């Protein structure tokens, strides 16, 4: 199981950095760099689901410009929002 989780994390890390919209790449990629290794399977599921959302929508959710869809209003999204806010406050 650990090898499968490691492979999954590597794939998610790659996807987080290569979405095609630079601003969201920087947010999700940096989050992945900092936190992906510590996410449990449930959080990985939430992160992966967020990666499936179109860039502009996910970006608006992270910035708080739009309320996220109920299915994506997760602890992981809240964690990404806090991470982004802290990064911008530096």
C-alpha cells in the first residue's frame, strides 16, 4: 500500500504543477511541495477531485471570489486557502 500511495502522490504532484494556468500551478504546486507527503487517503481524494475542476473555477474558490461547490467545500480546500493566504502575507 505505501508504494501505491507514493505513486499516487507523485502523479498528483505532477498534475498540480502542470495545469496550464500559471497562477493555479503556483498555488497548487507549492501546496503539493509543502503538504502532499503528509496527506492521508481522504485528503488525497479531495485534492485529486480539486485537480479535476477547471482552472478558473478552482482559482476563484481558492481566492474566495466564489463559493465552492458543496462537493469541493472540503478540509483540503480550506487548507489550500490558508496556505495560499499565508504565502501571500509573507
